[in-house]
């Protein structure tokens, strides 16, 4: 089994790559991370800082109209497929001593995209130095939510999968 420390794991050859075990562990870790971040996203939503239309917009992107339930499903599926797969392919190159710490680094990067995709306020005010209370609440709660996601993603993945270490 893998370890949470990249230095302490068994090194696999590059030919072995990412297999079914790693993909399954990453998917399960992504689902757990998505579930763990949900209370903070719900808090941002309840405080009016996170607009539900942002999630409904995900279903519009795939041509299913502005359906909130479908948008949330797309968000969850993305949190357990695309994001974890990207994480496991980049984990060896991220800052942090453990996979949980590397997950937090990764989640911080992902959060930047989340801000541009999900904040429904006017981001141009930031350039003028005007920061609204709504944006502060949105930024704080969603950043912490993403840190929780990344920590859980890295910790669970490190527990149940072997980490590929590349010789550079």
C-alpha cells in the first residue's frame, strides 16, 4: 500500500504508470473530498456569497439547460474524476512533504479557477481596490473548502494507492 509521504513510497517504473488501482483510489478520494468540502460551500451559499446559478451554469455548458441538480451532479463527478486524475499526474511536482500537503497546494491552484467560474459578482472591482464583504466571504469559505478537498484527496489517495515517483 502507498504511504502519505512521497519519500517513503515504493517507486514504480514509468512504464507502470497510473493503473486501475490508482484511478479507483483517486476517484474515491475525490468523492470523499467533495463531500468534505460541501458544508463550507453550503455555508457560503446560505450566506449569499455563492450563487446557486453558478452550479446551474455547469448544466448549461453541456447543453442541459440551467438545471441546478444536474449542475451539482456535474460538479461532483468532476470532483471525483477530472480533478483527482490531474492531481495524481501532478502530485510529484507540487510543493509539500506529504500527499495531503500536496493536495492542499493543488487545491489552491484549482480554487483560482473556481473563483473565476463561480463568483457571480463583479471581479473588476478588485482591480480598483474595492473588495465587497460578499467577495471576502466567498473567497474565504471557498478557499478553505478547497483546502479541505485537497487535504482529503491527498490523504486518502496516499493511503490506498502507490505514488509514482519520477526520476528527473
